[in-house]
C-alpha cells in the first residue's frame, strides 16, 4: 500500500492577516481542503498521515512527542515507512 506523509503548518498557527494569503482564508477552510485531499488519497487506495508543524515549537520536540505517541498506539511495533512525501 502506498503511504503518504503530508506535513504542513498547523492551521491554528497561521497569521491570516498576512497579505500574501488569499482574502478570507481561515483555519477551517484549510482543514476542509485537507479533508478533501485525504478523501481523494483514500479513494485511490493510498493511506495518508497528516503531520502539522507548529512554528513556535522546535521540531525536535514535536518529533519526540510524535514518536512517543506512535509507540503507545502501536504497542512497540516498528515505525511506519512512507512511500511519498507531499510538500
């Protein structure tokens, strides 16, 4: 099975007052767009993992927290390998 890693900024951390962003953009619209993309991936038989990045927190801390959560969920199973990285 094709597994996709789909990282991006946490929509709650985006500064929507930035003029470079489309007018009226919101965190809810970003999440809705992600839901559409994830459904399209699933319809193709792909499994996608969304990983939100918080720019106000160092990546190494986010990574360690994620690894601990995965270990708890998988009960010690090996980590998952991804076939594709979408940026």
